[in-house]
């Protein structure tokens, strides 16, 4: 079993949660709830892994808060 880090944002217009795995082309989805988003991302990643192990183009490092 392999773990992937997903970035999750909430669309202010639709209220949907949108998630993607940095550096993993095609690994993105949305859902009306965080649980639905996680289920959808899981399905997408499983499908993408059927084509073989991805070569991740980037690596998630973290977040920063910038005060302006």
C-alpha cells in the first residue's frame, strides 16, 4: 500500500471540495463532502496505478503562511 498526499481546496462558488495529488498527472477529483472527495480520489488513483507506478514530477513539502 502506498500513501499519496492530496491538496484540498473548497470552491467558493459551488461549495465543492477539490483535491489533487501534486506531481501526479490526472490525479484530481471533487466531491460535495470531504468523505466523497477522498473516495473519488482513491478511485482515480487506483485507476491511474493500473497503468503502472507513476513517476511523480514534484514532491509535496508543506505550506507557508505569508503575512502582507
